[in-house]
C-alpha cells in the first residue's frame, strides 16, 4: 500500500498554567501500485524477456512461480529479482504459469499481504 501520513496535534490548556500536547500519526492506506506481467517472451529481443514485479513502494517481495502441473520452477526474493523463463538451467516451454506473491510496503512494513495470478510464457516455434 502507498500511504499518506497525517500528523494530528492536540493541545490542551488544563488551567493553572498546565498544558498538555500529543502528536498522533494517522496513516491512510491507498492501493499498491505495482505491475506484474501477464505475458513474457524470453527471446532476448529486449522486450518482455523476463518476469519481474515493478513497484515504487514495495520493500519486501517473495514470489513463487509454478508450471501448469503445480511444480515450482522459480522463486523471486526481493524487488530486483527476475525470472528469465528457465528452471534449473532448462528453458521452460510455452504455456500458462502461476504465481503466488507475498509482499510488504513502505506504509505497513510489518504487514504481509498476499496476491496471486497467472501469466503466459511464449516462445517462438
């Protein structure tokens, strides 16, 4: 989540010259902006060659990628990690792949959120 932080100041006059003040941080959660590809074409043309998650406000990211049979083919750890369409040094075939992601944001670093989905890997015939 992106967040906006508001600081609310409360000042009280208690009489007899006594004063109290308090500062409270209030966070407003806004949906996370991140991009997860729906198609990758790892053919070394420089366009859509890899699976990567792009976001400005993710601080932790763990993504597991599975083939159509549910076999884990790759794990991304961190926002700079990518998958190039290989598993254990072997080119993976064209088809539908699934991902499961856990992430934390700059707004709520202690909160782990989850998402998942699928994408297509396309290779030339």
